C-alpha cells in the first residue's frame, strides 16, 4: 500500500506514505515510511521518517491531539 499526497505550499512537492515489510533486512519489523520530496520524486524523497508499525496508533493519536489543540 502506498499513497501520494500533494505537498502544500510547494509547486511539485509530494508526501509519500508506504509500508515497508523488512526495511533493515531479513527479519526486521515493518515500518510506515513517510517521505517528503520537494521535486515530486516520491521514490527518492529529500526527507523521510520510518515509524514502526507497532507505534503507528500512538503516532496517529498524537497527530490528532496536535490538530485538536492547535485548532487545525
């Protein structure tokens, strides 16, 4: 599964989100990779973060809290 989202306030930028099953080699635990590409190249992002699938619900809740508290 992957998703590409246009990056706000940029001409060609994208946010790419995808699940990687063994990101650090055989037997490593899955992560969700979030990449930011300023030139639209989702396969080679300028920045990326890997969030362990085991922490995904906590991260989603934290993002929701920030959104609510900041009135976003």
